[in-house]
């Protein structure tokens, strides 16, 4: 036994852990579905924003606040769920999160109050983020090396497909029935995932590998990563471009449907095409890895986003926001995002090699908080102007460039 390899940070031999739990096709499929639930829960709902505002007697900004509460919940769920599962194991906290998410989704489906919708969306986001981070932790518990890389890439690939499927499904729901059905679908998915977890996901973190550090350990490690200047720079790169991205997510339904007369189906098709552009850009960025400097790829995306935002602002201020210009600017922004997000995350992780988990958690927390705060700000002008969204696009791209070129500037050779 003494000659068997042990996992880092534990005296438990690797073979004994593999006997307790192993990766199966059912486990991988379940974790992939967990990773897809957040974009599905958001993107199925976005095409219905104008109708939700009418049905709940709410303003555009109030409806967009339901995105804010959801994203803030997602941020907190990921930040807290990981450490709790490190203490108490993966399986029970995951099942509890799915149960809460199901109940919150039902509350969204039946409420007649925008205030209740906001609260229920927060709980839905919190439990969904909690489930997502634990699902990822299960894979990390059981895989390593090339196999782990392959599995995480599959999960990332699904993350690119879900934003394409979500709005199309949401548009079909609007054509055939009521926007509330999208929340009933999410509730049904929650029940389905709970059953799948019960059947296919074993406990991947045995008691001897759990620790009592909890949230205090996360806060200590968080202070350490935030003390790294270049990490903070890449945090600004990623968080600022997320502001530009979610200005688009929060306002595109109003700009394209209410202001330019697009049907829900046409809007959702365009939304899906833009998501496809972001996915394609991310795949191109992956192919460029090792051939073109990562910072150069990021800067290309930032310049593209800045150009798109400036063109959108000019069109909104002086040309009555023409449809062709809007479509081009939104597509350019999504492509730019695909070049920036993953690359900035990779460079941020490289700056904190001693705290990779905390670095990832802080990055995810900041991204989702920024997404949540952006949504209502972008809607301050109401349903009849794209100026706030355009201003956020320009500001987000400019701040992102400051993060790259100033705060995360390369170290000077000594």
C-alpha cells in the first residue's frame, strides 16, 4: 500500500478512491446537463421580456432586474456552493440545490407579481449556480490529466450550444403557448436532473478528503489572489466585457422587437446566430493557442467590441437605430466576447497557480455580479432607446482594454 500513488493533499491512495466512485457515461451526461441549465433558464426567457412586462404590469427596467437577481444568485451560489461541498461532500448538497431550483422555477411560473418574480429568480440562480459548481467539482474529483481536459472541453462545448437552443426554444414556446411554460420546463428539468443525480452521480469526495476550511478559507485565499496585480487586470478584462455582453442580452429583445418590429421567431434566430458566432470565435481562439500571442487575440476582440459599441452609439443618437446596423453590432460584440472571455480566464489562472480554485471562483463571481448589475442599468432608457446599451458597450470595451494594457501589462525585463 505504501507504494501506491496518493492524490495531492491527501494520504488516501488513488486506487482506493477510484474504487469508491468512477466516471460513467451517465455521470458525464448529468454534469453536462447541469452546466447547461443556467443559459437555458436565461435564454428561453429573454425573448418573452416584452410580454412579461405587459402581463406583470412592469417596466422594462423591472423585467431586466429579474436578470440581475438571477445573475447575482448565480454568482453567490458558485462562490458558496463549492466550499460547502468541500466540507460536506458533493451528492447531498447537489440534490438539495436541485430541489430548491425546482421549487423556485415553479414560483416563477405561477407568480403574478414582478417582486415575487425577482425573488424567485434570485433563488433559482443561487441554487443553479450551486449545482453547477458542484457538478464541475465531481468531474475534477474523479478525473485528471488529459481525461480531465477532454471532459471539461465537452462541458464548455455544451455551454456554447445551450445559448443557441435556448432562445429558439423560448420563441417556439411564445408562438405556441405562454411564456410561463419556459419556467415549467426548467422545473421539469430540475426534477429530471435530481433523478439523474440519484441514479448516476456517486459521492466523489469521501469523508477523509473533506476539510473544514469553509468560507473563511475562501476569504483568505481570495485576498491572496486579489493581491496579484496582473490577476486583477485580467479580472477587469473579463468583467468589463461581460458588462458589454449583458447590455446586449438585457436590451436586445426590446431593441429588435419593440423598436424594429422583429417577430419572436426572427429575434430568437438572430440571438442563436450571434451565440453561434461567439462559439465559433472561441473555437478559433483555441486553434490560435500557441500560434498567436493570447494577449494579441484578446486585444483584437477588445478593438472589435469597441468599434461595435461606437457604431451602435452613433446609430442610436443620430440615425434612429437602423436594424441592419444593430444586427451587425450585436454580432460583432458576440464574436469579440468569444475571443476575450476564455483567454482572459486562462491568463488570470496562470497568475495565481497556488490558488487555481479560488481564482476561478472569484472570476466567476465577478462575471455574474457584473452581468446582474448591468441588466437594469442598460434598461434605464426604457423600451424606445438603445443609447444606454451602446454606452455600456463602449465603456465595457474601453475598461477591458485598460485592464489588459495598463493593469495586466507584461513585466519589464530586468
